[in-house]
């Protein structure tokens, strides 16, 4: 919650709601969640492709939303790699989503290459490895 000036000299806020049965503290707590919800919504639309989804049923909508939430969690937790030449002045020393996404992509590719290397080391043919990586 926002901290209020103890001398009540700050500007008043007026919150309107049709939830007349709510207590004032619940109204203020709900209003304070608004900004984090806006940030999440913008992130999902711009980074995880939530708005670009073309799904056909309710189950697919739920699945896509859950995957967007998972993607956001992964991107926020990962430590990004990127050299100084890849840093942008607007980031002010913090790692960008692009750098974090690059780190996740490199990690996923490394695991894919390790899998393929292990399959080849066990004598699998190119066709067999391809079938494991991309089943028909």
C-alpha cells in the first residue's frame, strides 16, 4: 500500500466501486493490485505472445495463458548472459528480457545438442536421431 503523509497533506484519492458490501480496506487493497496486474498484462502481450494466440476452444485458451505465465516466471528468474557490447543504455545496468531470452535459448540448444551427441555416441543413425528429435 502507498504510504500516506502523516500530516494528511497529501492529495486525496477517490476510489469508486459498485461493491458496496466491501470494507474500505478491501477496496484499497484491491486497487493497489492494479499496477502489478497492468505490468503482467503488458509483459504477456509484448514478450510471451499472449495477444497473438489463435486458439479454438476454452481449454486451449487456459493452456496458452498458463504457458505465458510460465514463460514470464522463467524469464524473470533466469540470469541473463550478454557482453558489455550487448548492453543498452536504457537498461541502466540491469539485464534486458532479450539477454535473458538469449540465455534460455542457449541453454535449451545446449541440452538438445547433448541429447543428439549422446544418441550418436550410442551408434544411432541420423534418421534415428531425427526421429527422436522430431517424431513423424
